[in-house]
C-alpha cells in the first residue's frame, strides 16, 4: 500500500508512544474543497456564517493499493474508502502540531 499526500505539509506519523513511524512528504498536488459561506447572524458585532461544501478538486481517481491523504475538510466532502485524513494530532509543549497518530476515514 502506498500513501499519496495531497496536503501541502509533510505528515509525521507516530505511534501511541509518540515514536516516529514514518514521514510522508507532500506529493506536490493538493486536494481542496470549494466552500461558500453565507452570513446568517451577528452576535455582539461578530458575523456568524453557514458553510456549504462544494466540489473537490485535486483528488485523483482511485488506484490499486493507494491511499490518498487529504485534509479533514476534503475527507468530509467525499465518500471513498481510499481517502483518509490525519488522525489524532500530537502537539509539543508549546501547542505546535508535530505529528499525527495514524489516519482516519
């Protein structure tokens, strides 16, 4: 099985003990989902929006023995068994993301 990283970031995958499993470099292509927002309210001067997800771009057709890694937004807009997103995020003591524990579908 191969992973194709369709995000703009290197994915550092760690195990349950936060030990490195693998790093997956970006493929150079990025899958994205169109989002349109409509203001539905204002609360204390702050606008509140509804978001509607549209078309996904940059996601190749399924291929044998391949998983495509995308953002959580893209994952929520598709229904495919070959598409995953980073799982639980791992952060350093300053709150910066340093990896993920596997993938989610």
